[in-house]
C-alpha cells in the first residue's frame, strides 16, 4: 500500500491510496517501485486539481531510489519533498491510517490475498469517508499546518 493524507486550506482532508497485491511469484516485486510511486504522486496531483504538492516522507528505501529522486527533481516546480528523520513514524500522519487498519485485520483468517484485498480496500474506503478521523491523524503528529 501507498497512501497520502492530503490537506488543502478550506477543503476536507483526504486519504488517497493505492494497493498492490503480491502473490509470491518468481520475479514479482513485493512493494511499490520508484515508477509506481511516481504514478501515485502524479495521480494524486490530478485528483487535487493540479495543486502543488508537499510530500512528507519517511525513510522507506524506495523513497531514496535514484529514479524517484530524478522524478522529484524534474517536477520540482510543483513537488516539494520534506523528509522525516529516521525512526519517526509518530511524525507521519499516514502512519495513523495504517495502525488501525492493521489492528482491524489482526484476528481475520482470510484464505488468500483475494479474500484480504477487498477487506483492506473496504476499510480504507471507510477511513476516506471520515475527514475528521484524518484530521485527528494529523493532530496526533503535533505538526503544524500553518507557516510560523
């Protein structure tokens, strides 16, 4: 999964996410690669009517991939990256999304990824419909959204 908690002045807070299924096939990637992150970022910008983006990133290895750094450099007119310090998940609003999602799936025993994927998407969709909950995830970080 890749997700962003998106804030715009005067608008409701939004969760934009993408999921990807890993089936354990030979040569199949387990997570998002740089190209797929770039596609998520571009799609997010489209969904937000072309507004400039400021992304707050953790230290996931994919975020440091050369191809993704080059993508960010080519799009620096509308894309700003703010990197979190190492081991600081408490500063990332999207971590607030993943924690309750994982907890809600803890006691399930799906037969396979085909059973799990719709449950994950349904629960993420439920969070999407709750901008007040998303605002809480931002407040939990202690980060300010206004300039000093």
